[in-house]
C-alpha cells in the first residue's frame, strides 16, 4: 500500500457540510453525545451526531415531533459547567383543513438532558399556555446503528456484526448488536411514564393538558457492553443531584481566575468547564480525553500537553496522566502497533474495529514525542508539587523512557531522535502534525523517513535536563552529570544541523538523508519552549512567527504563507491551533519576549469572544483577519478539545512569568506582564502544598503591580 492510501484511511471524511455549524456536545467518562440545537440526533451532514460509548454509536437517531411536525426552536444552550443541555421549544401551527386549531407558541417545551455513568438522562416538560384543553402527541423517532467511530469518520468495512432481536416491554426497548469481536453491545431506552406506544423505531407519549397544566416525560438511554450491566433505574432528578455533587467535589481544588475583562472571564470559565468535562467520569482517573467527537479517548501526547498547560493551577491532572501512561508504557517490540520497550502510548481505543485489529489503535504507540514529553512532565510535576513519592514510583518508567530515546528513538546513532512507520496500518507522520503532507522540503516534496523533527529534539533536550534534575534529587549524581552532558551535546549538534540563517528560523526537520527541510513552521516555536534555542536565535524565531507570514491577528499559523504547501484551510499546513500558540507564547516568554506572548494571548481572546459558547476549538483556519469578521472555522475540528481548552492557562502563566516551586514553598513571578486588554487579573485560592494564596495583578505604565490579598500557610511570593 502506498504512503498516500495508508494515511488517508484515517482521514476524517467530509462528503457533505455539517448539519449545523453549532452542534451541542455532552460528555461523561467513556460516553459522549453530539446533537443539534434542538437536542435531536439526525443522520444529516457528515453523520457525526449520536450518543457514543466506548467507540461505538449506541443511538444514531432521536428526533422529536409534536403533531407530526418538528417544533420551533426558541433557544438552546449548554450550562456554563457543560453538564446540562437545555432547549426551549414551541409548537408550530397545527391545522385541520384550512383552520389553525392549535396556534403556534401554544405549547412551551423545555427539553433537558445530561450524561452520567453510561446513560443519557432526558426530560421533556410541556406546558399548555392555550385557553382550551389539549391532547398532546409527542413522538420520538429512534434508532441505533452501532457504528464504530471509525465508520462514522468515513472508513468502510467489508463485514459487520449482526443485529439481535429487539426486546420490547411496555416502557422499555432494548437493541442488541453482536460484533465480529464476539461482544454484545446494547442500547436500552427506558420511559417514565410508560408511553402510549413503543417499538424499535418510535416512542409515542400522549398527554391531556388543561390550560396552564404541565406534563413531564423522562427518557433514559443507557449503553452497555454486557447484558448483565446495571439497568440505570436511577431517576432523572436523583441522577442529576448525584452528578452535581460529583462535579462540585471535582472543582474544589481549582483556583479561581478572573479579570476586569468580561470576555476573558467567559473564556476562562468555559475552558475550566471543558477540561473538567473531558476528565470527569473517566476510568483513567485524572486523565483528560483528547477531544469530542473524534478523539474522545486517551491520547498520550494530548494528555501530557494538557497537563503541562494546567500544571500551575491543577497539578493533579499531571499526576493522573503520568500514572496512567506509566502503567501502559510499552514493554515489548511489536511493529504492528509501533511498540518498542520504554515507549509511551499514543492512543487507546475500545471499539469493535480496534478490538479486531481493523485499525491499529486498540493500544497504539505511533508517536515520536510522547516519550520525551513524559519525562519532561515528570520533572515539571515534581517542581510544582515536591511529590517525591510519586517520582520514586515513576523512576523505573523514566529510565525506560530514557533508554527508548537513546536506543530506539535514535536508531541510527546520529544524536537525533527520528521516526519512521514500521507498519502499513498506522500513522505515517508521528509528530503532533500527523497529516500525511505535514513534513516536506522547500520545493514541496515530502520528506523521506526516518524524520527528525526540530521540536522533538527540543523535547529530548528538555527531557535529558529534567531527568538530570530528578536524578540529582534521588541521589544519582553520576547519572545526573551524564544526562546534563548529553543535553549540552544535543544542543550543539542541533544548532549546527537545524539553523537556517536565510529563513531566520530552524528547519522543520531533517529527512532520512540528514538534509534539512528548509521550511518555516510553528514547530520552531516549541524549541523556545524547551529552551533549546540560543537567545539571539530565539529573538529571530519570535520575529518570524509574529511576522505577517504567520500571525493573522487571531493567532500564529502552523506554516508560513510563503511556503509552497501553505493552505490556510488545511489541517496542519497553515491553520491555527490554540495549543500550538500557547506553547509558542510560553517559549517567547521564557526568553523575555513578553510583548509577543501578550499579542498571542489577545488574539486568542478575540477568538474566544466570537466562537460558539466561548469554546476554543481544536483548530481554525489561518485566513487573514478581516475587519468586522469572525475567524474562519475548520469544519471537522473537535470542540471541546482538551489542549485547546487548556491553552489559556499556559498563556496566562507565560505572561505572568509564573513558576511554582513547592519544595522551596515559593511562587516566582519573573517580569510579570499583562497585555493592554487585561488591565487587572485576580487569582484566588492558588494552592502550593498545604498553603494557599490570593494574588492581584494590575497593569501600570511599564510594569505590573503584584499584591498578595490573602494567604494561608507558609509561602513566599517573589517578584523579579
């Protein structure tokens, strides 16, 4: 199979426009739901709507009608905490012959739904505001196709499993599907009260309402992979109360961030809620799933970067990510899934196609960067928490990761970590820009493997220094010295091989012949984040990335507009990714270029102000900013996406120059800066060990005034 067809099989097919540019999303644990603003699930557009559980669509149709017609949409939204969807609906005119017998807006229908513990709980509350009694027929068209998430994405299968007979009682229907993997997957729909009619394709409720009377119907849709699973007999109100208690407990340890800019506050609130939603209920405790709908599962790179973005305010996420990735670290050599001893997981899937090996992602290791990033995160977590016990527990995994870097990551022994696909079923490109055409030469020719990405060398450099610090803490002085020396050697080799003076930036990569890909890309900004660049070259990279070829006014493009493969509406070759911008900004700030970091923050702030629900998407198009217009959205971007949601926290950290050193009981603020759009910023309840502090920042003429407004416990706040 050629390189194009291999990579294209995981392409997200887009054969028609999305059904709605503002779909609604809910997620809890391994279940997520995508539906339209009515709350309906319809097989329209790209067919991405549905209720999914463990990689399978358990509900593919759920359409409401009154008197056989779709209601009017008055409004719909997701609560600020992302948990409950609510839509206000009204009836259309109901006619009999030429006579309107029920005028529009006679009925008010409040439709609410949420997910909790493997089930979707839905409530319909109907009020008759007419002057006469009415018999109200509410119909739900229902269906389940049990499609694997990769089928929904566009992959075709030669064979599928078989549907089993429906099980129907007076208030319940159960659909069953036996997959080719032998697993029986079920969808159970339970109604309260019992409907007038129920079948495998529809549910009909009927209610007699006098003027101003209210009727309430509840429908619970539960997914299971085992007929012996719980029957989700918990009612709507009880489930909502239990879920609310769980959410409050999960939010207790988060500090509160606010500013004098309400747009910024909206962005922060939605971002906190998005990261919590992507984490809450997951069996991998503390691990945020990557994104809905296409990546609602564990991804190694995404989890690590999200943890780094959130680290200063929520270090427990880093702990959850580190512990799970350590538990799934490869111990074997298996080219089919790109596994090598010491390598950190890329992706974990639970669906039928993954179980059968039709896709390699059941447990897949095709990532070149997650392993050094794992080591980097371990040290960052220790600096933030002084949690020596966790580091001691992880130390064997850290050493295995370092061995992978030296043995398998640098297979040819040239001092750089490279990748090349070992299987024709996995990913061709194995950096964060994993599109087939993301790594190329100046003439547009794709780079031949093995490929050494510039940012990966930065991750390895930072990982060596991180491991050196941890080695010193654990008393391994000789190992610490060796790792420092290896990092210094890598830095010297990198500067010699990757710097392109004519481009004023680092080469995107070295190809298999060690020829540089002389392409200006945002990847070079990651080399600033890891402090691999020299001061002068960091300045040049910063000027390049904030120059007109890259910075659109909304953010930094992944690729300069003068490059031959530049396409602002592509996935990786000219689009704008919030997490990428956050890493670039953090890198610029580390070299003292806070003004440039602030420009990125303000651009992202403007994006958050105009996107739906203030939710930062996975990416958006790199089209130049036009006066009076919103950014151009990317049609199949995940929203929410964990590392996009968490980007704002890294941007704030970068501008404030903040670092937390729990071992020294210190919060360091190095040349804090607030861009013009943020005159004031408040952080309340920032915890460091047993202590906590409230901080207030105020922008002044040429500096930022820092005040400690409240403090509990021993803690020093140092401003340089």
